[in-house]
C-alpha cells in the first residue's frame, strides 16, 4: 500500500513538473489576433554558473537547466542564456517578430529551431548591420511557426 501511494505521489509530482515546463510555452490558437504581445512570462533563464560556449551548445541543454525569468529586465552585467518556445496550434503558418524593443546590446547570439529548420545569428551593436536578421535600428528576429509545430529559441545577451 505504501509503495502504491509513493508511486501515485511520484506520478503527481512529475505531472506538476511537466505542467510547469509546458506553461512556459506560448501557444497560439486558431483565431488569435494580436499586434503586439509580451513573451516575458514565457522566457526562461539558464541557471548555474557554467554557461554554454555558443547557441548550438545552449540548444542541447535540457529544460531542467532553465527557470522562469526573474526580475524586471533582461539587462545584465554578464552574458546569460535564455530560452522560450512558441507553439502554433492553429491551421496556418504564423509569422511573428521577436523585437528586443530598443535594447542596445553589444552582442546577442540567437538560435531558433522548428523541426529541422535552424536559424542562427551572432549580432548586436558591435557587429555590422548586415549581421542582423531584420534590417532595423534595433535587434529583431523573424519567427515563422508552421501549423502544429513548436519553435524553440535560445539566445544570450
């Protein structure tokens, strides 16, 4: 009896853990219409003192190494890694722009993936404008998510 209760408690704990991880994913539903929305509540920050060397290495880290973003801003004194996901639950491809909203970061590494499609950029104020995904005064990235797919983005600032 005790082992059965322990198994049920373990399953419930894992279910709650899974709910926390999936809660970080922004889900776009059929009929959702928006001009601007904030991803802040969906961004997770890498925890720990060992940072990956590049965006490819960051993309291989498990979600358990990340925790919900704390604090008011992404601005930092040292390089940190972040992750977010966008799932398209609608029947059409959704075209979005992730805009850092006038942030003047000197260096930003970006990697996004939907299925086998991977896009990587190393850009920022210290890099030529041609290094940017979108030719814009600030830093912004296109996010195209096909129906039923999930985009995962890892970035460092």
